[in-house]
C-alpha cells in the first residue's frame, strides 16, 4: 500500500477504506487521540485509537516526538477542527521519544531556546511554516528566471577578489597556522599556500556573473555568500544566500523593470501556493501585536504587506528628490528621526526608507542615482560626475530589499575609479578584460535571500529564517 502524506489525506475529497501514513506525534490525548504531522503541511491529522485493541506497553511508547507508522480507514471526523480522521487499525512505533528530555514539548518556546535546538525546531508549527515558505521561494526564484530565458550559473565560493571592497572576508588557507611560511618582511607568504595567493570565501558572485552575462546574455546566481562582520544584530549572518541576476545590453531602467517584475512574481507565487502557512504566520503576528502598545503595532498584517507589494506599482524616485522629501518631512523637522537628514550625500537608514514607502508614497519605492561616494566602484558613473546609476528597492516594514545598478562598461572610467579606491588592477585583470573585448551596457541586482524570507514570513530575526544560522561565536550543528 502506498504511504500517503498528511497533506494528501487532508485534501482528500472521498473517504478511503484503508490508508498508510508515517509521521511524528505532536500530542497524544486520553490514550485515544494522536495528532500526527509529517512536515507536508502545517496541519496535523487526527488518528483515533480504540485503546482496547492495543497493548498498554505500546501505548506508553506513543509520546510527543515519537515517529510512528499508522494504517487504518480515513473517515469523516466526528469532532471539531478537522474534516477527516484516521480510525487506526494497526500502529508501529518506529522511533521512541524520551518524554522527560524531548525539548520540543507542546507548549510555547522562546525563539532563543529553539535556536539552541535548531536541529529540532522545525517540529514546531512556526518553523515548519517558515522553512516550507523558504523552499517555495527558492523554487519560485528558479522558475522565474528559467521561464524568462536566464541561465543558472554557479560562481566560485573561494575567491581572490573582494567584490564589495568591504574587507570583511573569511580567509581560506591550507598553511600551518602555528608555523606559516614568512616573507623577508615578516608577512605570511601566501605564494606557498594551496592556491598560490591569498584567498577568501566570497561575499558576492556578481563580478564572475558579469563575465557570463557578457557571453550568454542573461544569467543568475543563487548561492551561499559569507561576510566576517562581527555583528550580533537581528539582521546579520556570517553565512547567507544571494540571488544575483546579470543581463547584457540592459540599462538601469530595464534593471528596475526586471527587479519589480521578479519580486511581484515570487510573492504572488507564495501567496498562491503556501496560503495555509502564511495564514498561520499572519495570525501569529497579529496575536503578538495585541500584546504590544498601540504605537508599536504593525500598521499592516502580513498578508496585507505582501499584497501591498504585489498590487502596487513601484514608485521611481531619484536619490536627490528623496533627500528633499526627507529633509522637509515632519519627522525630520521635529527631530523624530534617529539619524537626521541635513544634507545631500547622506547614506539613508531604514527609518528613512520606511518613511518614503509607508508614509509618503504609500507604495514600494525604487530609489536611483545615488551619490558615487557611498556606492561600489563597479557602478556606472553618470554624466554629472557625482552620482552613479544605482538603484535600491524599498519595501514596507524592512526598508531596502534589493540593491543593483547599471555596471560601468567604460574601461578608462573603471580604471580611474579602481585607482581612486586603491584596488589593484592585477587582482581584477579579468574583470577589466570585459571592458576591453566587446564591452556593452549591462546591469544586475542582488537580493539577500534571508531578507526576502524575513519579509514573507514576518520573522523579526534573520537567524530564524535559515536552517542553521552562522553568527559570531556560533557555528553549532
């Protein structure tokens, strides 16, 4: 007999004479009612036991967390809360669970406690919903790019270049840490290392993706990236995933069109395919809001926030116009902003971005033409000599979601910018070659996947949207 999933059985229109199912016990009440879950849905299926048919020794092994195998008849439920249930005919305990030590008991646990038990936290409704949504978002991303003629490429995880110029990278070395070879000046001699040079874990696949875009036309990466930033905030991870499309012959306007269409597609996809998980997380957030002071409550529910993005046109605003709006805004004049806006050139903070989205324009916003001195070297310099063709997409509740730009395609300008930032040409000779051989306008953007998952799930800490978070002083599991 084929083993069914809980999701399949709960969506079954007709009762079945015999079904076979395996899963983990969520609760076992009155030696009669088992709430069984197998991860296929946020919902449990109720398995009803006639305890007179089963040995008491067996029933005592059915505790929260135990894995069991059940066969029986799928019938209309006699109780409330479910349409069908299983009348158990046979039951096998596949793996016991110690009721005294099993961490995930049927009660509310703190997220910090669950992070300490990340190997078991997906046994809870919240984390099973989050991780199913993460999976669906991954599929939607690949589907969008595949449907639009993009080629998926895997960029190097080990790299000799710093794409962002931040310097916060994890070193990769095979040298003896206790006795590394040294040069005459006392520095470590990386020429004797495995790769013959100093190498690190990548912070971005963008530069390598550009090389493929300039031959295949449209490519995207979706892979792990790393940053050795010693930060313990709720928005930082040392290991995270990035989506980075790069497109040849596309300017900044085309880049904004692509990013808006892409974001709307993936959000509509989860709204259509994971509604039960979203409804559960939406209710969780609303219940949390009721416990907060009125001023701290969310203005939109989770579902409303997603629809806010999918149903609205993204307003396109220059950085200069945004600065004028913010400088003249009531919060700025009344000194309500934590970071006051006084002059052009200020790097915008989340509070400024959210004001533009939630209060001023009341729709998602794309800011473009940023000051060159607060953006990366590879962004195309505008004719004014002080701004670059960069763009950031701002969402409600979170601020910046997507960052991208038209890339600098002019060899002489790129060389000047690298020299000004002390970026050695010999480190990126291959990147400069793209501007020497068949250079053309090209653009792309980056989206931090965990930030997207946070937005979709309403989770407030980035450590709760990745299976095993890597943060300072924490590489457990």
